[in-house]
């Protein structure tokens, strides 16, 4: 059966601007019962983003070798990649067998309160409680305990717009629940609707730079300096490692993390600690950036610029750099300086509204971190498009992707019309066994992890290194 690509693949091919792809190049193994119980075409839009990413990787392979590869994508695996934790990651226990890893109590508690709650004016608002510093700010506004009942009662005291302003004022995270039509009528929605879902901007001049001649995948020899945390950015980095890039993941030892998210989005990377607020360690980071091909960051907008690591700074430091920015609300607009998360983007853009409407309830979140993973894959796609531009016409480039834009891309695919209420909620054991990869001796134990959904005929996607412990490597290239 021929797979019919939808609007997402077409949009991304327009951004790519390359020669037309032979329809026979990318084959999709279609899932007859797509994951998940949602009207949103989650598995479908992820599959199309992965297809575009594979085409971009093939473009680089053609530059290196003069030939292209055949690509196959499994739609069931593509959809399943959005589900962190059980059953996507399993650990070998004392009985010698692998068992799904359940969410920690802390993560379960965060998810329980990071939900849409009804406001005094009948609108709904989602406060976000991830990471201790942001949680304290939200609770400082709500003046309540961190329990579902207490948060619901506190939100009920506020008009939605007033709560939204106050949460933003203290640099916490949250979002009003809009319908898709309401979102597109806001100034932020209007701004994003006029921008491409992956923004690629030339930010400096430099001579064309051939791809490294290293053997391996399309990105073999490419050095990726990865300053990201919490799913979307790390997913982008992991995606690039699957095509051969060397990902050096940099964080500071004092920065809060979610262990499950680190464990499930770090395959193939090395991890080092540097604190760029300390002059000597900032100098180390600068030296690493001077040799990097890709600089990937997921900080609150403007945070890195205050320390000399803006896209303009990096283009001067390292002509030919590909600067990839991952955030919630996009490259500008009224929300341009706000931080945010997958759930906030779902609330703002209409995803949560439609999910609840489909089940006859108030707003609900979709069952998985769809926009996080979709944004990560779109960032990897953009980075590879920019690398092709650097290799053929030269220049430094900024690639910008956002959680809001990813949600909007998913909504542009239309809604599912089948009986999604009975859709599978997890990958089949047979398919998991077919695609799972074992990583022995990691700091998290012996793991079995769902592998990439993309298969390329000449350069199978792989991870050069097992999942690392944070800070386990020196801050240098290898």
C-alpha cells in the first residue's frame, strides 16, 4: 500500500528547497491502528517529520558520496517514540529479565498538577510545575500546596488573563487554554502563523565548508555542542547523533534535571559539566564552540546572549556555525521572551481544547509529549538543511523551532476521523522487541531502549555511545 504524505511533509519539503524527492525514496510501513486515543494525528505527523528528517540526511549523504539511500519508516515505532518511560525504556532487574521502568513518584506528582484547571471566569489555565525553581514561583502566585485539589481551588480564584499575566511576570510557566481558532486570533498566534514551522536564517558569511570525510553516517565527523535539557532539545541532539554527529552535552552540575528525561533522551552522547557564569568555564565553552559545527541551545530566550553566546556572537566566533534554538513560543511576538513546556504549548494552541472536546470533558492533554518530540525532530531537520546550505553556498545559519509551532503543524493535518477512542495506547511487544536496543553498564543499569524508527539502506541509524551519566566526560572534543 502506498503511504500518502499529508501537509506536514509538503511544508517541510518547501523549507528544504532541494530537488524534488523521488517518491520511491521514502517508504512508510503504515500502522493500521495508529497510536493514540486522541483526535490529533500524533503518529502521522511524527512520521512525516521523520520522513523529512531522513530526506535531509540523504541530501548530506549525496553531497558526501554522490548517491542516495533508500529509507523506511515504521509508523507504529514513530508514534511510540513520543512516550517516554514505560514501555519505551526497560531495565534489567535482579531476575535477569528486562522490566518496564515506572515513573518516579516525583514525576507522577508533577504530571498530576500540571493540568488544565478552570478559572473564575469559566476559562481554563494550565500552570506548569516542572523543576523546583519554577514550581516555587507558580506556588508563590497561587499561594497553595502542590496537590491537585489545592491547585484547582487556587486557580478557580483567578480570571484566566490575570493569572496568565502574573505567572509571566514572575518568570514562571503556564498558559491559557484556547481553541485553535482563538489561538490564531491572538497576537502570538498571528505572528507564528506567518512564520515557517522551521525558521532558517543566514546570520553570517563564510566560505562553503565541505562535510567531514569521516566514515559513518551522513553527519559523521560533525561536532555538536548541546546545551539543552528536558526532552525537546535533547531529542534534537539525539536525532543528530543517530546520523553520526558527535554530541557533547554540556550542563552545569547545579542545574535541576528530571532523571527520567535525561535517561531517555541521551543515547549516543557524551556529557560534561561547565558553568558558563564562571569566567574560566565560560572560556572552556568558548573554546569548544570555536570548533563546533552545530551549537544547540534550549535556554529561556535571551539567557545565553547575556553571557556572550547569542547566535550573532557564535557567528563571529565560528564562521559557518549552525545555531539551533529550541523554545516554546517561537522567534518573536508578545510571548517571545516567555519560557514554556510541551503542556503549555498544548494549552495555548488548541490541542488540549480539542482533546477534551473529543471526550466530552474540559480541556485535556494528549497522552504523550507530542510537541516535545516533534520539535526535536524538526530541529534536527533544520540543522541538516542548514549544513547542506553551508556546504554548498557557505554562511552561518540560525535554525529556530518551537513547541507552539509544532502543535500548529500537527493541527494543520486535520483531525482523525476513525474510532480513535479504541486506539492502542502503546507499541506492541512484538514491534518493541524488533526495534529495541540494549545498552549494558549504564549509570541507570542495563537498559533496553526503543531504537530509531528510521531505517536507511547504507548507513543504519545507531548510537556510538551508551546513555551517559551527567558530567561523566571531560569537556573536550574527541
